[in-house]
């Protein structure tokens, strides 16, 4: 009997050590590593679905931001880019605090006579530019939380460059999809594919709770969702377009080897080595965006609200002739600045809501959905062909 008890004790101890060893083997670059890191500095909500394989990490203190996600639980790749230095620092930067994240709530326009990033009557220079604290450092209140969903709320007051006061109620809901929802949204049968997956959405509402209606003459706002992701040397962004590949280029000319126009698809290098950005006007926009990382064999897909509205805010840093001729969709590749400094590397997939005139108590809503698929390349190719009508072998720059 004593011999049996000794065996049981040894087996129990061995199992305990094995579990502890596994918990300490969470590697850098995994979802578990990033959640452990975030939890040291901020309250971090982990939402999950699909038996715990699909996970996202959300931080209320960062405006209910989705920081990162995984298609394979805690040991899976962490898809979101995190600025570890900013997150771990006690310092609050004056102009912007870039914490990273796959789905960050912002408001536009950034520049122009209706900007909310410049004080009235100031010059459009970097010295005068700053991000409103309401979308930078203010905490969003958690009003609802379940296993796979969290809802946030924030009341804010902003004044634009022309002096118009906005009194806004923001409602933001974040949800992780189950398999059936992903299949329905993308018309896929995941049971036929050997891939891991995660899909999540943010539903964002801004409501005019002020004493004045919003109109074009005094300035409008848009909901702006930005996703910051980890680049590799073999990451390429896919931007579908309607009839013409007329894109707006920012931050100077883009090297020809970093961009290519195919039939109904723009390919844009996302390796984090050359700072560049493009945007599409609404008349050329398809509510779909994606990227393929051939190194890690990860296919990312983004869907967003789009109803063929034509008024989108213009964020150029100048007094504008056409303040409502802006972009509906953007993608950004990070790279060194002129002085050699670099924040990332990362790349961004962005979508915006249209600019709407709102009477008192009226609102606009914008939905932004992100999916990641990882696994068998042949099956990833099937998804790419289904959604982007292109073979992954041709997604190269």
C-alpha cells in the first residue's frame, strides 16, 4: 500500500511539474506571451470561441481596443502588433500614445478645416498636431461582458479646427465569431479545410448627444478603425478595387517593386521597411481587404461596412477645397523616418465610415471585421481564390 501511495505521489508531482513547465514555456510571439505581458500593465479582457482556439485580447484603458488575437489558443501566433515599450512605460506622450493593436477606435478627419487633431487657427504642422485624449488615453467603460463579447461606452466632447463643438456618445461592441458565423460571412465550409482560424468584429457607433445638429458647413466626423499587424519580408497586402486602380499615395513615391496593379487587385508590400500609404476613394472601394504572409502562411481578411456612400472625410493637412472627398479604405507600411528612427515595424489595414449629417440623437454605425487563417497552404489558396479571385502564388512582390 505504501509503495502504491509513493507511485501516486510521484505521478502527481510529475504531472504538476509538467503543467508548470508548459505554463513557463509560452514563447515570445505567441498569444499567451502577449496576454501575460499586457496583464502586467492593464486590465486585459480575453474573449474566446471555438472551444478556446479563437481568442482575442481587449484592453478597456485603450478605448476598448483589440490588441491581438490567436487562431490556436495561447500557444498560437499573436497576430497584432504591440508596442511593448509604450505599454510598459508610465510616460504619457503629448502627441500620440501608440500602443498598437489589431482594431483601434479613432475618429476623422485628421487634417483640414474640420480636423479634430489641430486647434483652431493653428498651422498644419507636426508641432501643432496632437491626438485627442478621448481617442488616445481615455478609458472606455465596460458595460457588458460575456465569454465571447464585450461592450464599451464613452462620452466625449471635441472641438474641430473651425470651432464647432461635438458632444458624442460612443458605443463599441467587440465579439469573437464561432465557426458558423465565419462560414456564413465568407461563404466558406471550414470543415473541408485544414486551417486554424479566428474571426472577430467591432461594431462602432457615434451618436450626436449635443445641442446642435452636425452639418457639412461646420464639419462632420467619421469612424476610423485601424489594425496594426506584424510584418514579414514576405507579407503582401491585397486591395480589391472596382473599375479603376486610382489610389491616393501618401508619404512620397512608392518604389515600383513595392506596389503592383493587377486586374481588380492592388498588391502592396507590407514588410515594415519603407514608409508608405495608399487609399481608395469610395467610388473605387470594395468592402474587402487582406494580406498574405507567405513566411508564416497566414491569410488575413478584413470586411467592413460600405453602402456606396460618397462623402468621406479628407485628412490631408491643408485647408481643403474638397473636405468630403477622402478615402474609404487605407493600408500603411511602416518604415524608417528621415532621421532613421522607426516606431514599428508594423503594417496597417484601415477602414472608415462615411461622413454623415446628424440631427440631435441621430447616430452612425461602422463595422470592421478581421479574420486570420493559418495552416495548409492549398486550403489557404482556396480561401484566397474564393474571396480575392487570385492564387496565392501570384501574391508576390
